[in-house]
C-alpha cells in the first residue's frame, strides 16, 4: 500500500461526527499514486452534496468509518495515469466522480468516470455536472425518457439535483411542479422557469395538484426527501407513472440511533409489487455510489452526455455559493441549513 504514495497533499478529513466547525480537520497526507484504471488529478476544487452533510452527521450508511475524506466530485488537471488509462487523458482538465476522497488537493478517479472539459467552464459548474446532474440525467434521460406533455413533480427543486432535473425536463417539453420552502427559493424557481413553483410550507402540494390537475396526474416524481412525502407522492402518481427515490433528507437533523432509523422507515412506508403491478407503476431507488462500484460506465456515459449538453448551451448549471477551503465549515453549514440554491463549490 505504501508504494502507492509519493509526495504530500492536503485533505479535509471528517474526524468526528457533528457540526461542521468541529467535524473537519485540514491534514497533510501522502499523495496517492493511481492504480492501473485510475487517474491522479491535481484538484482545483470540489463540490458539496447533501450526502456529505448526512455523512458528517453519521447518518449516511455508505460512508467509511471515521476518520475519512468525503467528496464525490472534483475538477482539475490529470497529472498521472494508470497503465490501462488512455494516454489522451494525460494533462487534460477534467471533471471526475471520486466515490469519496474528493475533499483533497489531489484525488484519484476511475478513468471511466471522467469527462474532459474546456477552460471556459467554471469549477463550480463542472462539479455540478458530476454527482447532481448525473443523478438527474440518469433518472430523466438514461433510465427513462421524460416526454413532452408529461408532468414531473420535483422535491427540493431549488437544490442542485432539482435545478438539473428542471432543465433536463424542459429540454424534453415536460412540465415541472417544483417544491421549495421559502420566498427566496420561490423567486429562484421562477427564474429557473419552473412551470408550477410551490412553497410546500405554505401550500399543501397534494391538495394543490389534485385541485388543479385532478388525482393521479403526475407522470414522474423525483423525491430526495422520503419520509411522509413518499406516501403522499404515491397518491399523485398516474397509471404507468414512475417514482424515483434518490435521497432521505427527512432523516437529517436527528440523532443516529435505531429508534430514529425505524421511525424514518415506517414514515416512508412499505409497498407491494402486486399493487404496483395493478397500477402499472414503478418505484426506483437511485444510488450513484452503486454505479461507481459496479457500473462505473453508467456515470461516464451520463457525464459525457451532460458535457455535450453544456457545450451546446442546452443546460446551465447554477452555482449557489463559492467558498475557499478555509471556509469549508461555513459552506457545509449553509448547505445543511436548507437555504442554499444550486451548487455549492469549494476551491483550494
């Protein structure tokens, strides 16, 4: 293992669970040497995702044991390549999916989960294309194709994935019902040209949809919250509709213990495949880490298609905050507050 390390780098390590100003330490660490299928990237910066917040609070089951370096995506220059990596990647500016380890000045990535980018795209925009836009693209374009005239319900619509989903749905002519939690986010959704923005804290979105479109009016649901909202969404899902579950934000803010885990599970509820069959419906769980582990080419395909869409001005990632590494705790707290919009980016 020691032969993989050469020089020194810096990394932001989660050393304890809890508030962002206590959880992180900036440490020096050996520089990682790429294995045969990996590239070593000199990192300009990295993006934040809500899964990072869950991991920092000890609520993300996929996270490594303490201490560990979080981070799913980086942007930077390829400095070294493994034996099986195409030589054309050497020296290129790239955005890459890192599968943890992204909060570092140097990072490793499987070359199949790397996309070459120009100098014109900012670091924050590039990082948005990785985890958040890839998640959105997989659900709306890769696994299925949203279509013109359909209706999509998007939870956390002002967030990174919500922003991506809105833009990708509009490419296909799909109408968007976007949920958010504040006046400021309502303004953001209007600027994003969400067709039907709803502040769910002031308006019961189930009643609003039924009153305006009738029961079972929604063709696609994109739910990053789970909990009670999952049962509500099933009431709105049309025959032949699909409900994507790609997060559990409703679990955030609670202590990490079995009682809270079970409470969250029961609030979300259980479904029978027989009932889903009778309604020709589908519930799909999306976990991009599983693709990183077992089907990394899926991430690569989505990322490369998104870069093309960006270059053709079909999508426009929105950066909602840019922070220096010394302000990492502030960036994390902002994302955790629920007040952030778009992509949060941290640079070295």
